[in-house]
C-alpha cells in the first residue's frame, strides 16, 4: 500500500493487523453460514466507522484482519468498534448464537493488534495463507 490518505491536518496510513478469537475459543465458524455472517458483520462494523478493511480471513475459531483506520482512532477504540459492533450485528443475523453466548459476548476479551506499515506485504501474505497454515497443525 503505497498510497497515503489525506486528512485535514495530516497525511499517511494507519495500517493495523488484528486477530480476534471467539469466546472460550469455541469453533463457532464451522458452518459456512455463520462464517459468511461473521465476515459480513466485520465488514459492516468497519464500513460504519470509515475503517477500510484491506483483508479479512474468518477461520473456525478466530479472525484475522488488516485495516486502515482513521489516524484519530486509538488501538483500544478500534478493537472496541470492531468487536462490539460485529458482535451486535452477528447476534441480529444469527439469533441461535444466543444459546452458546447468552450474555452477548461473541469475541474473547483479548486481542492482537499491531501496526504493519513497512511489513504490509508480509502481513498480507500471512493472513491470505491462514487456511494452509492451520491445516498443517
């Protein structure tokens, strides 16, 4: 990603690599329907807050994303937006998930978030090849 975004008083990218896991590491995305709904929920959560989703990979128990978020959003706020709003949307799309998560917490409290400015290509390839990586384990 060599193009920079222009904001009112600054220029640049704010690329972040994110990994979030399901609560208790339950393998909730085994069904294709839930996997697709999870992807849609993540896309909608990002779109609503003008967070550009570069790549998203939804696996059985976790998801990997690379996002380009506005420079005014901190990492904690970014994760709060993505996890909170995607959970909200996902529970509306799949009400049967309430049987597994009655309190409404789809994602685990922990997360991984790191800047991937200069290592963008490496991070992108890593996320792109997640199915292969996890099939070897």
